[in-house]
C-alpha cells in the first residue's frame, strides 16, 4: 500500500486497507513449522506450472521459467540459504514471493489454485514420504530384532501372565512377539500411504475453478497414480478434498500404536534389566548414571521410548479434538493439524533408530535365565496335558495338578520331586513317566505347532520374517 499505509498481505491484501498487526502476524504465522513442507510444496508447484502450460492457460516458456526458478529455490532451501519471512505467513507464500521476485511469470502460478488444495496436496505428498520412511525404519528395527532372536534361540525364560511366571518360552519366541507387533505397524503405515495416494490438486478453495485445468495431468505429474495400471487418482469432491483430515488421524494413529508397541517392548526390557530379574545387560551407550548414586546404570533409552508413547497418543488426541466440531470446509483451526503429525513423525523415526541400536547391543544372561526357567511349576500345564493324554478330562486334570501344587507347597518340596504315591493317589491312570514332563527340552519339543515356541518353529519363523524384511 502507498501513502504511508501499512503493506497489505501479498496473497490476499487487495480487499484490505491495512495489513495485519505485528501481533496478528506472530499469532497466525505457520512458516516456523510448515517450512518442513518446502520440497513437497515445490513439487506441487512444478506440477501446477506444467499443467497450466499443458492446458494453454500459460505459455510453455512461462512454465519453463517457473520450473527453473523453483529448482533454484529448492537448491537454496536444501543448502540452508533460503531466507524465511514470517510476515508472509506460510511456506507457500514464502516460496511464491521469492519466485516472483526473480521470475515475473510466477505471478500466474497460483492460477486455478488455492492454498486450501495446495496444502492438502503438500500433505498427501508428505504422508507418502513419511509412511515410506517410517516403514523402512521399523523394518530396520525388525531386522536387528531377528538377529537378536536368532542369536538367543537356545536361551529359555519364563513367560508371564499377570506378571506371574506362566510357562517357559525361548527368548527368541518372546522377541518374535515384538516382531509381530512391529510388522503390523509397518503394514499400517503401508495402508496409510495407500490412502494418501489421491490428488486433491485442482479442488481450489472449495468449488474448483471455471478455468480449463486438467486434474488428471497434474495427478500423474505428482505420482498420484494406481501402482498397477498407472492411471491417475484424484479426489471426487472438492469440498471434502480441502476439509478432509482423515489422513492426519490415520497417520497419527499409526504413530500412536507404534509408540504403544514400543512402550510394551521397553517395559519388558526394563523389567528384564532389573537386579531382581537380571535376564539382560544393556549397552553403556544407551544407559545413564545417577548424579548421586554412583552404582546406578539406568535404562534411560527404554524409559524414554516408553515415555514417548504418551506424546504420540497425545498428538493423536490433539488432532481428534481439533477436527471434531469443524463445519465444512476449510477453517483456520486446521493450521494446527501439522505440528502434531510432524512431531509424531520425528519421534517415531528416532525411536525406531534407538530401538535398533539398543537391540543390536543387548546381551542375555544365560545363568540368570536358566535359574528362572528351572522352576518346575512353569510346566504345571504340561502335567495337566499329560493326564489328558491318559484319558482324564481336562477340567479334572486341572484340579489334580492344582492339588499337587498345593501339596508341594505344603511339603516344601518341588512338584517334580513329590513321591509317585502322592501322584497315583490323585490319578490312578498315571505311572512313573509323569516326571518326564518336567524336562525343558521335551517341553519345547512338544511345541512345534504353528505359532508355538518349538525350536523348529522358531527357526522357520525367523527365516520367514527375514524373507519379508530382506
């Protein structure tokens, strides 16, 4: 504006006699966080320029000038040499204004485009990238865990229910349970990436445009295509295209579930690392000491992973609360949808890396594990199965073993050292072979059905997972 009036905002100031106050600029800017979308924004603008030339709305020369200018800006951004200006509000206008200073034809770039469909496009490109990155990092962690499982197939430990010793399993079987969890996470991010593969570009602010644009062309340019046929995929309703935040919720949900799985894995390791258990030794590089107690070695990396889950769940809740009462279509509230997903993405990436490095260095304590798994009560269910195989109904067998457990406690004798007469008194179908039940090698060998912790099953499962995550 001239005549001493404050400059109006470059992208929408024509209707205003005054620009926003300094306070409003500070309050409403988003470039401090949405600059993370710069590369995706430039991708979208390149496709937009090419589409405008393809349809004859701008000349091919103008399109080429715009694309070349965007390439120069991208190089500056990657080199950390681009000057971001909060007064221009967001990543879109920062790039557009910088481009227009060098390329006059760039004033035509925003033809038939709104920041509403522009940011929706940017975010879908971001989600495709972020999901692929998340899946790769989770896959990396899985590969390390498979190596950890493979190296500890011979270690047996108690499995737990209700934090009470339940039945014996191999350390490998327990680790493979973690792998199952993380594999579902990787798959979940794959579903999210598939959902992101739809172009909203061309939806405009709310109702598209009267100009002769080609949405299918720009969708193809941006890679929003069917992976099998190569056909472009675009959104079907311009209002929903700019208002939809399902992807934000789905991505944040995938992050929160991954965080929850990490938290459960971390809790297992934290328990195993206690002096009371001492099943594992954690690496010095990912533990810390106490400022007061010199003997301490704290499992901080795993405690932080456990804590990050709360942050990831909070980010999901934040987005739910943000969108739950908004009318269609775009509302400025939606500016706040990005910090939670950007934060969740950053946290899951670093957590997956930390899990990988920690798992690479975890060492099991064979003696402590053997001591814990030697408890004969871990095979009480196997004894009930022994009676079942001799024709005793399971409920009756269960009660017989329960009475034998009580008897062993009363006599202060391990259940497998009770005299035959005590067992035969409760079950006349038993013979002296009942003691064989308490051989751990036998117990594992009897568990060779699909999904069980038998040695052959473990070997097969590790091989199968390695093939999937090769």
